[in-house]
């Protein structure tokens, strides 16, 4: 299914050009519309990992196909 994202109305935020309007259409229907009013370049963030993700046990196995190539 085609998903198209459009970035428009760029403005300068402390030397960084950033779109103030972000829209997305999926299958020809609007699915997201964002209006950006503020951008803080290199701002520190504290994103907490949810408990269910932190406690999940995941086992990943790979098979070597050739040097530098795994599946």
C-alpha cells in the first residue's frame, strides 16, 4: 500500500531548517497531519523504555552465508 509523506513550510529554528507541516497519506487517505511550532536542536531527552520491552526476552540467531553476510 502506498504511503506518501510530505514535508512543507520549512522555517529556521536556531540555524536548523525544519518543516512546520508534516502530512501523510496511506492508500490515498490522510492518516497524519502534524504542525510543528518549536524545534530545539540537540536538546537532551530522557526516553524511558517501557517495562514490558525492558523485560522481554528475545533470542536472535543468524547463519553465516559468506564473510560479512548473515541471514
